[in-house]
C-alpha cells in the first residue's frame, strides 16, 4: 500500500481523486494549498504527490521545484494533475522536476496508469 499526497484546492476534484485512489488501496494525505503541501510532504514523506499547478499561497511549479531541490524530498515522485493544457505548461512542469503530467478533466484510466507507473518506478 502506497501513501499519496493529493494537493488540490477544488473540493470536487479532491473527492474524485481521493475516491479513485482509495478504491485502489492507497493511503491518502490531503493538502489544499502549496504551503500545506510542502509541510506535509516534508513531514510525511509520501511515496507520490499528485500536485495541481493552480494553488493558493504557492503554485505547483514552486512546490515541485522546492521539493525536488531539497535532499529529503527530491526522490518523491510528483505527478502534476492540472487544467493547464498548453505545451508550455507541460514543459515547465517537467522542467521543475515533475515525473509525469496529466490534464483535467482526466480519464480515470489515464490517471491510474500514471500513478501506477510512477509507483512501480520508485
């Protein structure tokens, strides 16, 4: 069983993601903004972070960059899950250290495939 930190400021998307991942047997931690995400990632050391880009306090790009440049968290896999669909957004997400990038609205199978791929790759 893997522990996944879901960072999402939309309660609707948070519920959808949580339900999907809980049904797969994962333990979940939730954060609603970038600062809470950093605090929980550093304190709980999840196996994977599902990270939105558009967040209050610190955006997903900033969170990703900080986690990937901190020795204690740099090996945590990060999946950016966002409504930002431009190629430049994907480029910058991966450039900041994200391991994969899925856009909203997401297909359940695509999200599960990305999550499972990153969890098996650790």
